[in-house]
C-alpha cells in the first residue's frame, strides 16, 4: 500500500512539473518542405522534463474555431530540463517516423503530417486538438493567413490568440525551404521581434543542409526571481506580499474590493479559485498569466500586463471575463460603442441582448461623402468650396451588420432589444455586457483605411475609421496619439490627431441627415485632441483616457501613406482612469482634465445650453506651438458630423468654412486685445431661451481677467465671469454674432450687470405689464417676441420700473428682451394669462 501511494505521488509531481508554454515562448526558426520534411524550433524559456509541444500542418478556421483538413500532428516531449535558447530539429524518416535532435516524439507514426512544398503553414500548440492553446504559427503561402475551404489542407486563418511579429510569421510567398538568418541571437524580446520579420529569413528552392546553428542566448534565468507570494486560507502565506519582482500564486479566492489591488511578476490562478477585480482597483502583472480558475474584471476595474510578448493563458478549467456596464440607458434604441477586451468573443454572445439588426461595424472603405442633403430630404447636392461636410455616407453602405468573432481593436455599435430593455428595468438603468475569453495583451495592429474618394469633390471628405481600446484596462490618449498621429517626425502614423466618442443625448429624428427615416444627431460626440476635450450630448467632459471596451472614431490623415494601421501596445495602458465609459449619462460627474505643463498654457471651455435641452461645448486653448490658422485636427478639431443639428455653436478660423469644437491659438495673442469669433445657428422655431456660460478656465491670464461675450446683433457686451448670458434667436445662421473679448473699457459699457433673477415681470389689471429692475439701473428698451421669434412690441424706457399696456396680446407664452442703460440685455420668459 505504501509503495502504491509513493508511485501516485511521483506521477503527480512529474505531471505538474511540466512547463506550460505561452505564445512566443517557442518559435519556428526553419523548415524544409522538400522531402524529407524537417523543421527547427527554439525554446525561449527554461523548460522542464515532461514539457509537451505539438506541431501540425492542419488549417485553422476562425469561423468554426476548429482545425480543418486531414493532415497530421507531431507531438514532441522533453525528456530533460532544457535551458532557454535550446534549438531542436525534427526530421522525418522512413515510415512517417519523425526523429528529434533532443527529446521524444510520442505519437510516431504521426499520421498525415506532410509539408507542401508549394506553400502552407505550421501551427504550434499545446493542449488538446479540440481546445488548443496556440504558441506560434508560420505561413509560407502567397495567400498568407487566410483560410480557403477549397484548399483546406494548405490555407489557414491566423488563430486570434497569435500576433504577427511576436507569435506568428507570414513569409508572404510560396516558399518551399526557409530559415531564420540569425540577425539577432541574444535577448528574448529581440529574438522574437527579428525572427518575426520575413526579410530576416533566407529562402531557397532546394533543401538547406543545416537549418539550425544560430546559437541563442536568452534573458537571465528566472526573470521573476525565486521568491513566491502565495495567497491561501485568506492570507499571504509567511507574510510575503506580492510585488512586480515576485511570482504570485492564488490558491484561494481573492477580491480586490475586500483585500487590495496587487502587482506580480507572473500570476498563477489555481483551479477552483476566483479572482474578482472590482471597480476602481487593479491587478498588474509584469509577465505571464497562467489561469486555471475564474477571473472577473468589473466595469471600472483594471487588469494590466506590462510585457508585450507575454500572454494571458486560460488552461482547460480556466475562464476569464470582463463585465462592462453601459451608462444609464433611457431608451432601447440608444447605441453604445464597444470594443472587445478579450480574444475569441463573438458578437452574438457579447450582444445577445440586441437584435441582430442592431449590431454593427463600420466599413471605412465604403464611406464616401461627395454630396450633401438638407433636412434628410434625400436630395444629394455636390459640395462647393464654401460648404461644410454633412459627414453622411452617400449611399448608406458604411455601417454593416456584425457577426462572428470580434476582432481586437475594431469598434462595434449595438443597442438593446426592446425586450431586453424592459426586462432590465427600462429607462434609467445600466445594462451589463460580458466579454469572455483570454484577456488581450501586447502589440495589436488594426488596419485603417483612407478611401480617397474626395478627389472629385470641391472639398475633401473625412476618412473615418471605427476602432476601440482592445485591453481590459484604460489607455492613455497622449501615448496613443504619440504612436499613431501622422507628422513629419512620425511618418508611420496614420491619424489626424482627434478622437470622437459617442455621447448620445437626443432621440432620432426625421430631420437629421442620414440613410434611414429616423437618424441620430451626429453632434452627440465628445471630442479629444492634442489640446483638450469637449463634452458631447450628455454634457460629460472626457478625460485623457479611453476606458476598456470603449469604441471610438478616428480620422485617417490625408498626408499619411496608405494602407496603414493603428497600433495599440502595453505602453499605452494605465492602472486607473477606467471609470468613464461613453455613451454616458448626464447625471454622471467627470473629473476635468487638469494639465499643468508648458504646452497647454491657457484654456477656456464654454457651454451653450437652452431651456429645452440643447447642449454644445467648445474649448479655446492657447499654447506656444499653435497658430491662428488651421493647424490640423491635433490642434483644431471640427464639430464632428454636426452640419444638420438643430443648434450649432463653435469657434471660427479665418478662411475656413468649418465650425470648431476645439481651437488652439498662439499664446502670444492672448492679451486684452484678443478677439475670438464664435458662430451660432438654430433651426428651432419655438420659443427658446439660450444660455452661454463658462465651464472652467485654466491659466493665469484667463483665471485673473474678466472674459466678455460681445453680442454684435444686440450691440451688447456681457461679463461671463460674473454671470451667464441669456438670449433668444429667430431661426437662422449667425456666423458673426458673438465674440469673446477681454477689453471692456474700449466699448464704454458699465461693468455693473444683473441677472434675469433681478428682472421682475408682473401682470397688472387691464392688460398692463410692469417691468422692474434694481434701482441702480434704468430700462432703455423692451422687446416682446412670440414663440416663433416674431417681434410684437417694442417699447422705450428711462426708469428702473416701467409699465406698458399690452392689450393686443392673447393668453400665451412670450419672451421679453430688456436692454439696460449699461448695454446689458436680459431675456426672460413670461406667460400672459
């Protein structure tokens, strides 16, 4: 009996001692497809006896998430501990028997493993054929990583868990024999990077005599050191706390809400263990994650890996999910912009609460805006040089139905179904979406498109692309821009420097331009560029971070080369700032951007609101690098997709037809003589009281000087630092009505002002109406408008209290505009009974 137990113990020890390799920790370094088959691979970590690696020339089909074809599998097992950098050659001999230079082939003969000299692939994996964990892949066919059902033995998709350049290679041609040219043989990351470049490979139409021989030297052994922090029985064993230098093992359930956030060099989660990463907490891992348990990352929680070449591995029993809640949803048809933070999730599972015809992706290649329409009248008119873009695809084929596996870094849009909306509690509730699969990590490249269809138009159209944060952590906008914005110093960049986040506040309308009977107002976008941020329809000003799972629009720069990519990498990821997700609710509170550097020197953020729900926000910024001309979207971001909204409000740039949400100017122009032109237009034909107000200021000059709004239509000036400015308007476009100025003395207007609360309107007997202001002021004139903006009375005055007979007025709502002796205009609604 004792002997039997000892044998069981030895067997268990051996099986758990085997190394579970991660993607990129084993790479193919050469192959001969001309008979007899031969290939070499390198281990880029220390491995123990019993480590198993499988090689196949079967095809992988991403649609079915399964192998295809009838080819074979070679199973290699290490019979000894091997150092990092060990290169092994496997050669086919008679009888379909494969012989390794080190170790064992445990499944000889290996079936139909036969490399095709006219091109195919080798996939490296561990685990079962039904649930493989892919480690590496090499394609040597001219069609690349694209599965073709008609050629299912020699074509393959790239498994989603593999990444070109770090855990996969595409030689780009039908190459019968090839090997790595030993460009780099030291440092693991450099070996992986250089071996992942096709130009670093030698190719031949005849067999190579020797595929191996480079001699590889890896990083120092045991990169995570020899100290392990183990969580068990509700405590860190032996008082050893986790940090970035230690291996961390969770043998008991762990919740960061009741315990604390932690960091690790590597993380192992044992079977049966649940790790909960709660809101506003994080788990940070320097290198790899080996998960046999269950991991949940909640809406504002963060999981972050620092190494671009390590992966998050779910073993057979392991599951991992990111739970993202929408902001408060008021109607079932409200869209949220998403991006999957995990690998292998499907549109159908992530958005099972949406009907199939309410799940979309954006086909940027189909977007063409050469014509415009007015009021969704379906009449297309070619642009002239002075027009502004309506940003609507001319034939309506840009938004496409989404299905299948979600591509990391790609944006998706989805609503709820009416049934799901009702079951979830209806208006005013958050709705959870669950993304399940291994967490995305490392370098992720997303193809972007510049359609160039504007060559025949008087003005160039935009080149919109819909992408998203692919990680279970927030990313830093400035680091994302640094990698992806096109400039003369970053010609590999593709983007113009602006980001647009959907922030819906208005319902769909048949007056909004688009390809449907009812279309959403595309002015409901929050904007971020290199200068700052403005709120969208919900009134929430974004921060300099993009939350996990958040989709957003970017614009391909007209000067960048094409085709191109957008790059995401771990260097952009942050441990916090994952709590602001758009579409967001107008009841939320956002932390304002608080930059205090020499680049962003002075900022003025203004709101235009109304008593019937209008919201527009703009930002004027001054720094040392901008000019007063259009400097590109990184400095000057247009009011995106807003040409047909009910109310437009923005700044103007000389000789530019666009309206700007964010405008940057040179700091040298910020003095008491500065003038900032503002444009306003409205199509609202009911009585509306508009308000222009200061949201916040930044910088010494703006914080310590009055900021005036000049109304050129009414010949008045108002101190916005003292109070908000109220006004009314008839329907129309007023591109020169308002200006921000900083010199009140030159206009000879008294600085003392009052608000609408200081104006009393009292209905007396016999249709007499009394108007009363503080005794320090006198009324110069009173205009009365009906709800359509038509003037019905115009009175003169000379006292602080004036009474007028208005017997011609019927019982209704009217608007009074009162001009005082200091030039101030007060607008107030009143109902005549």
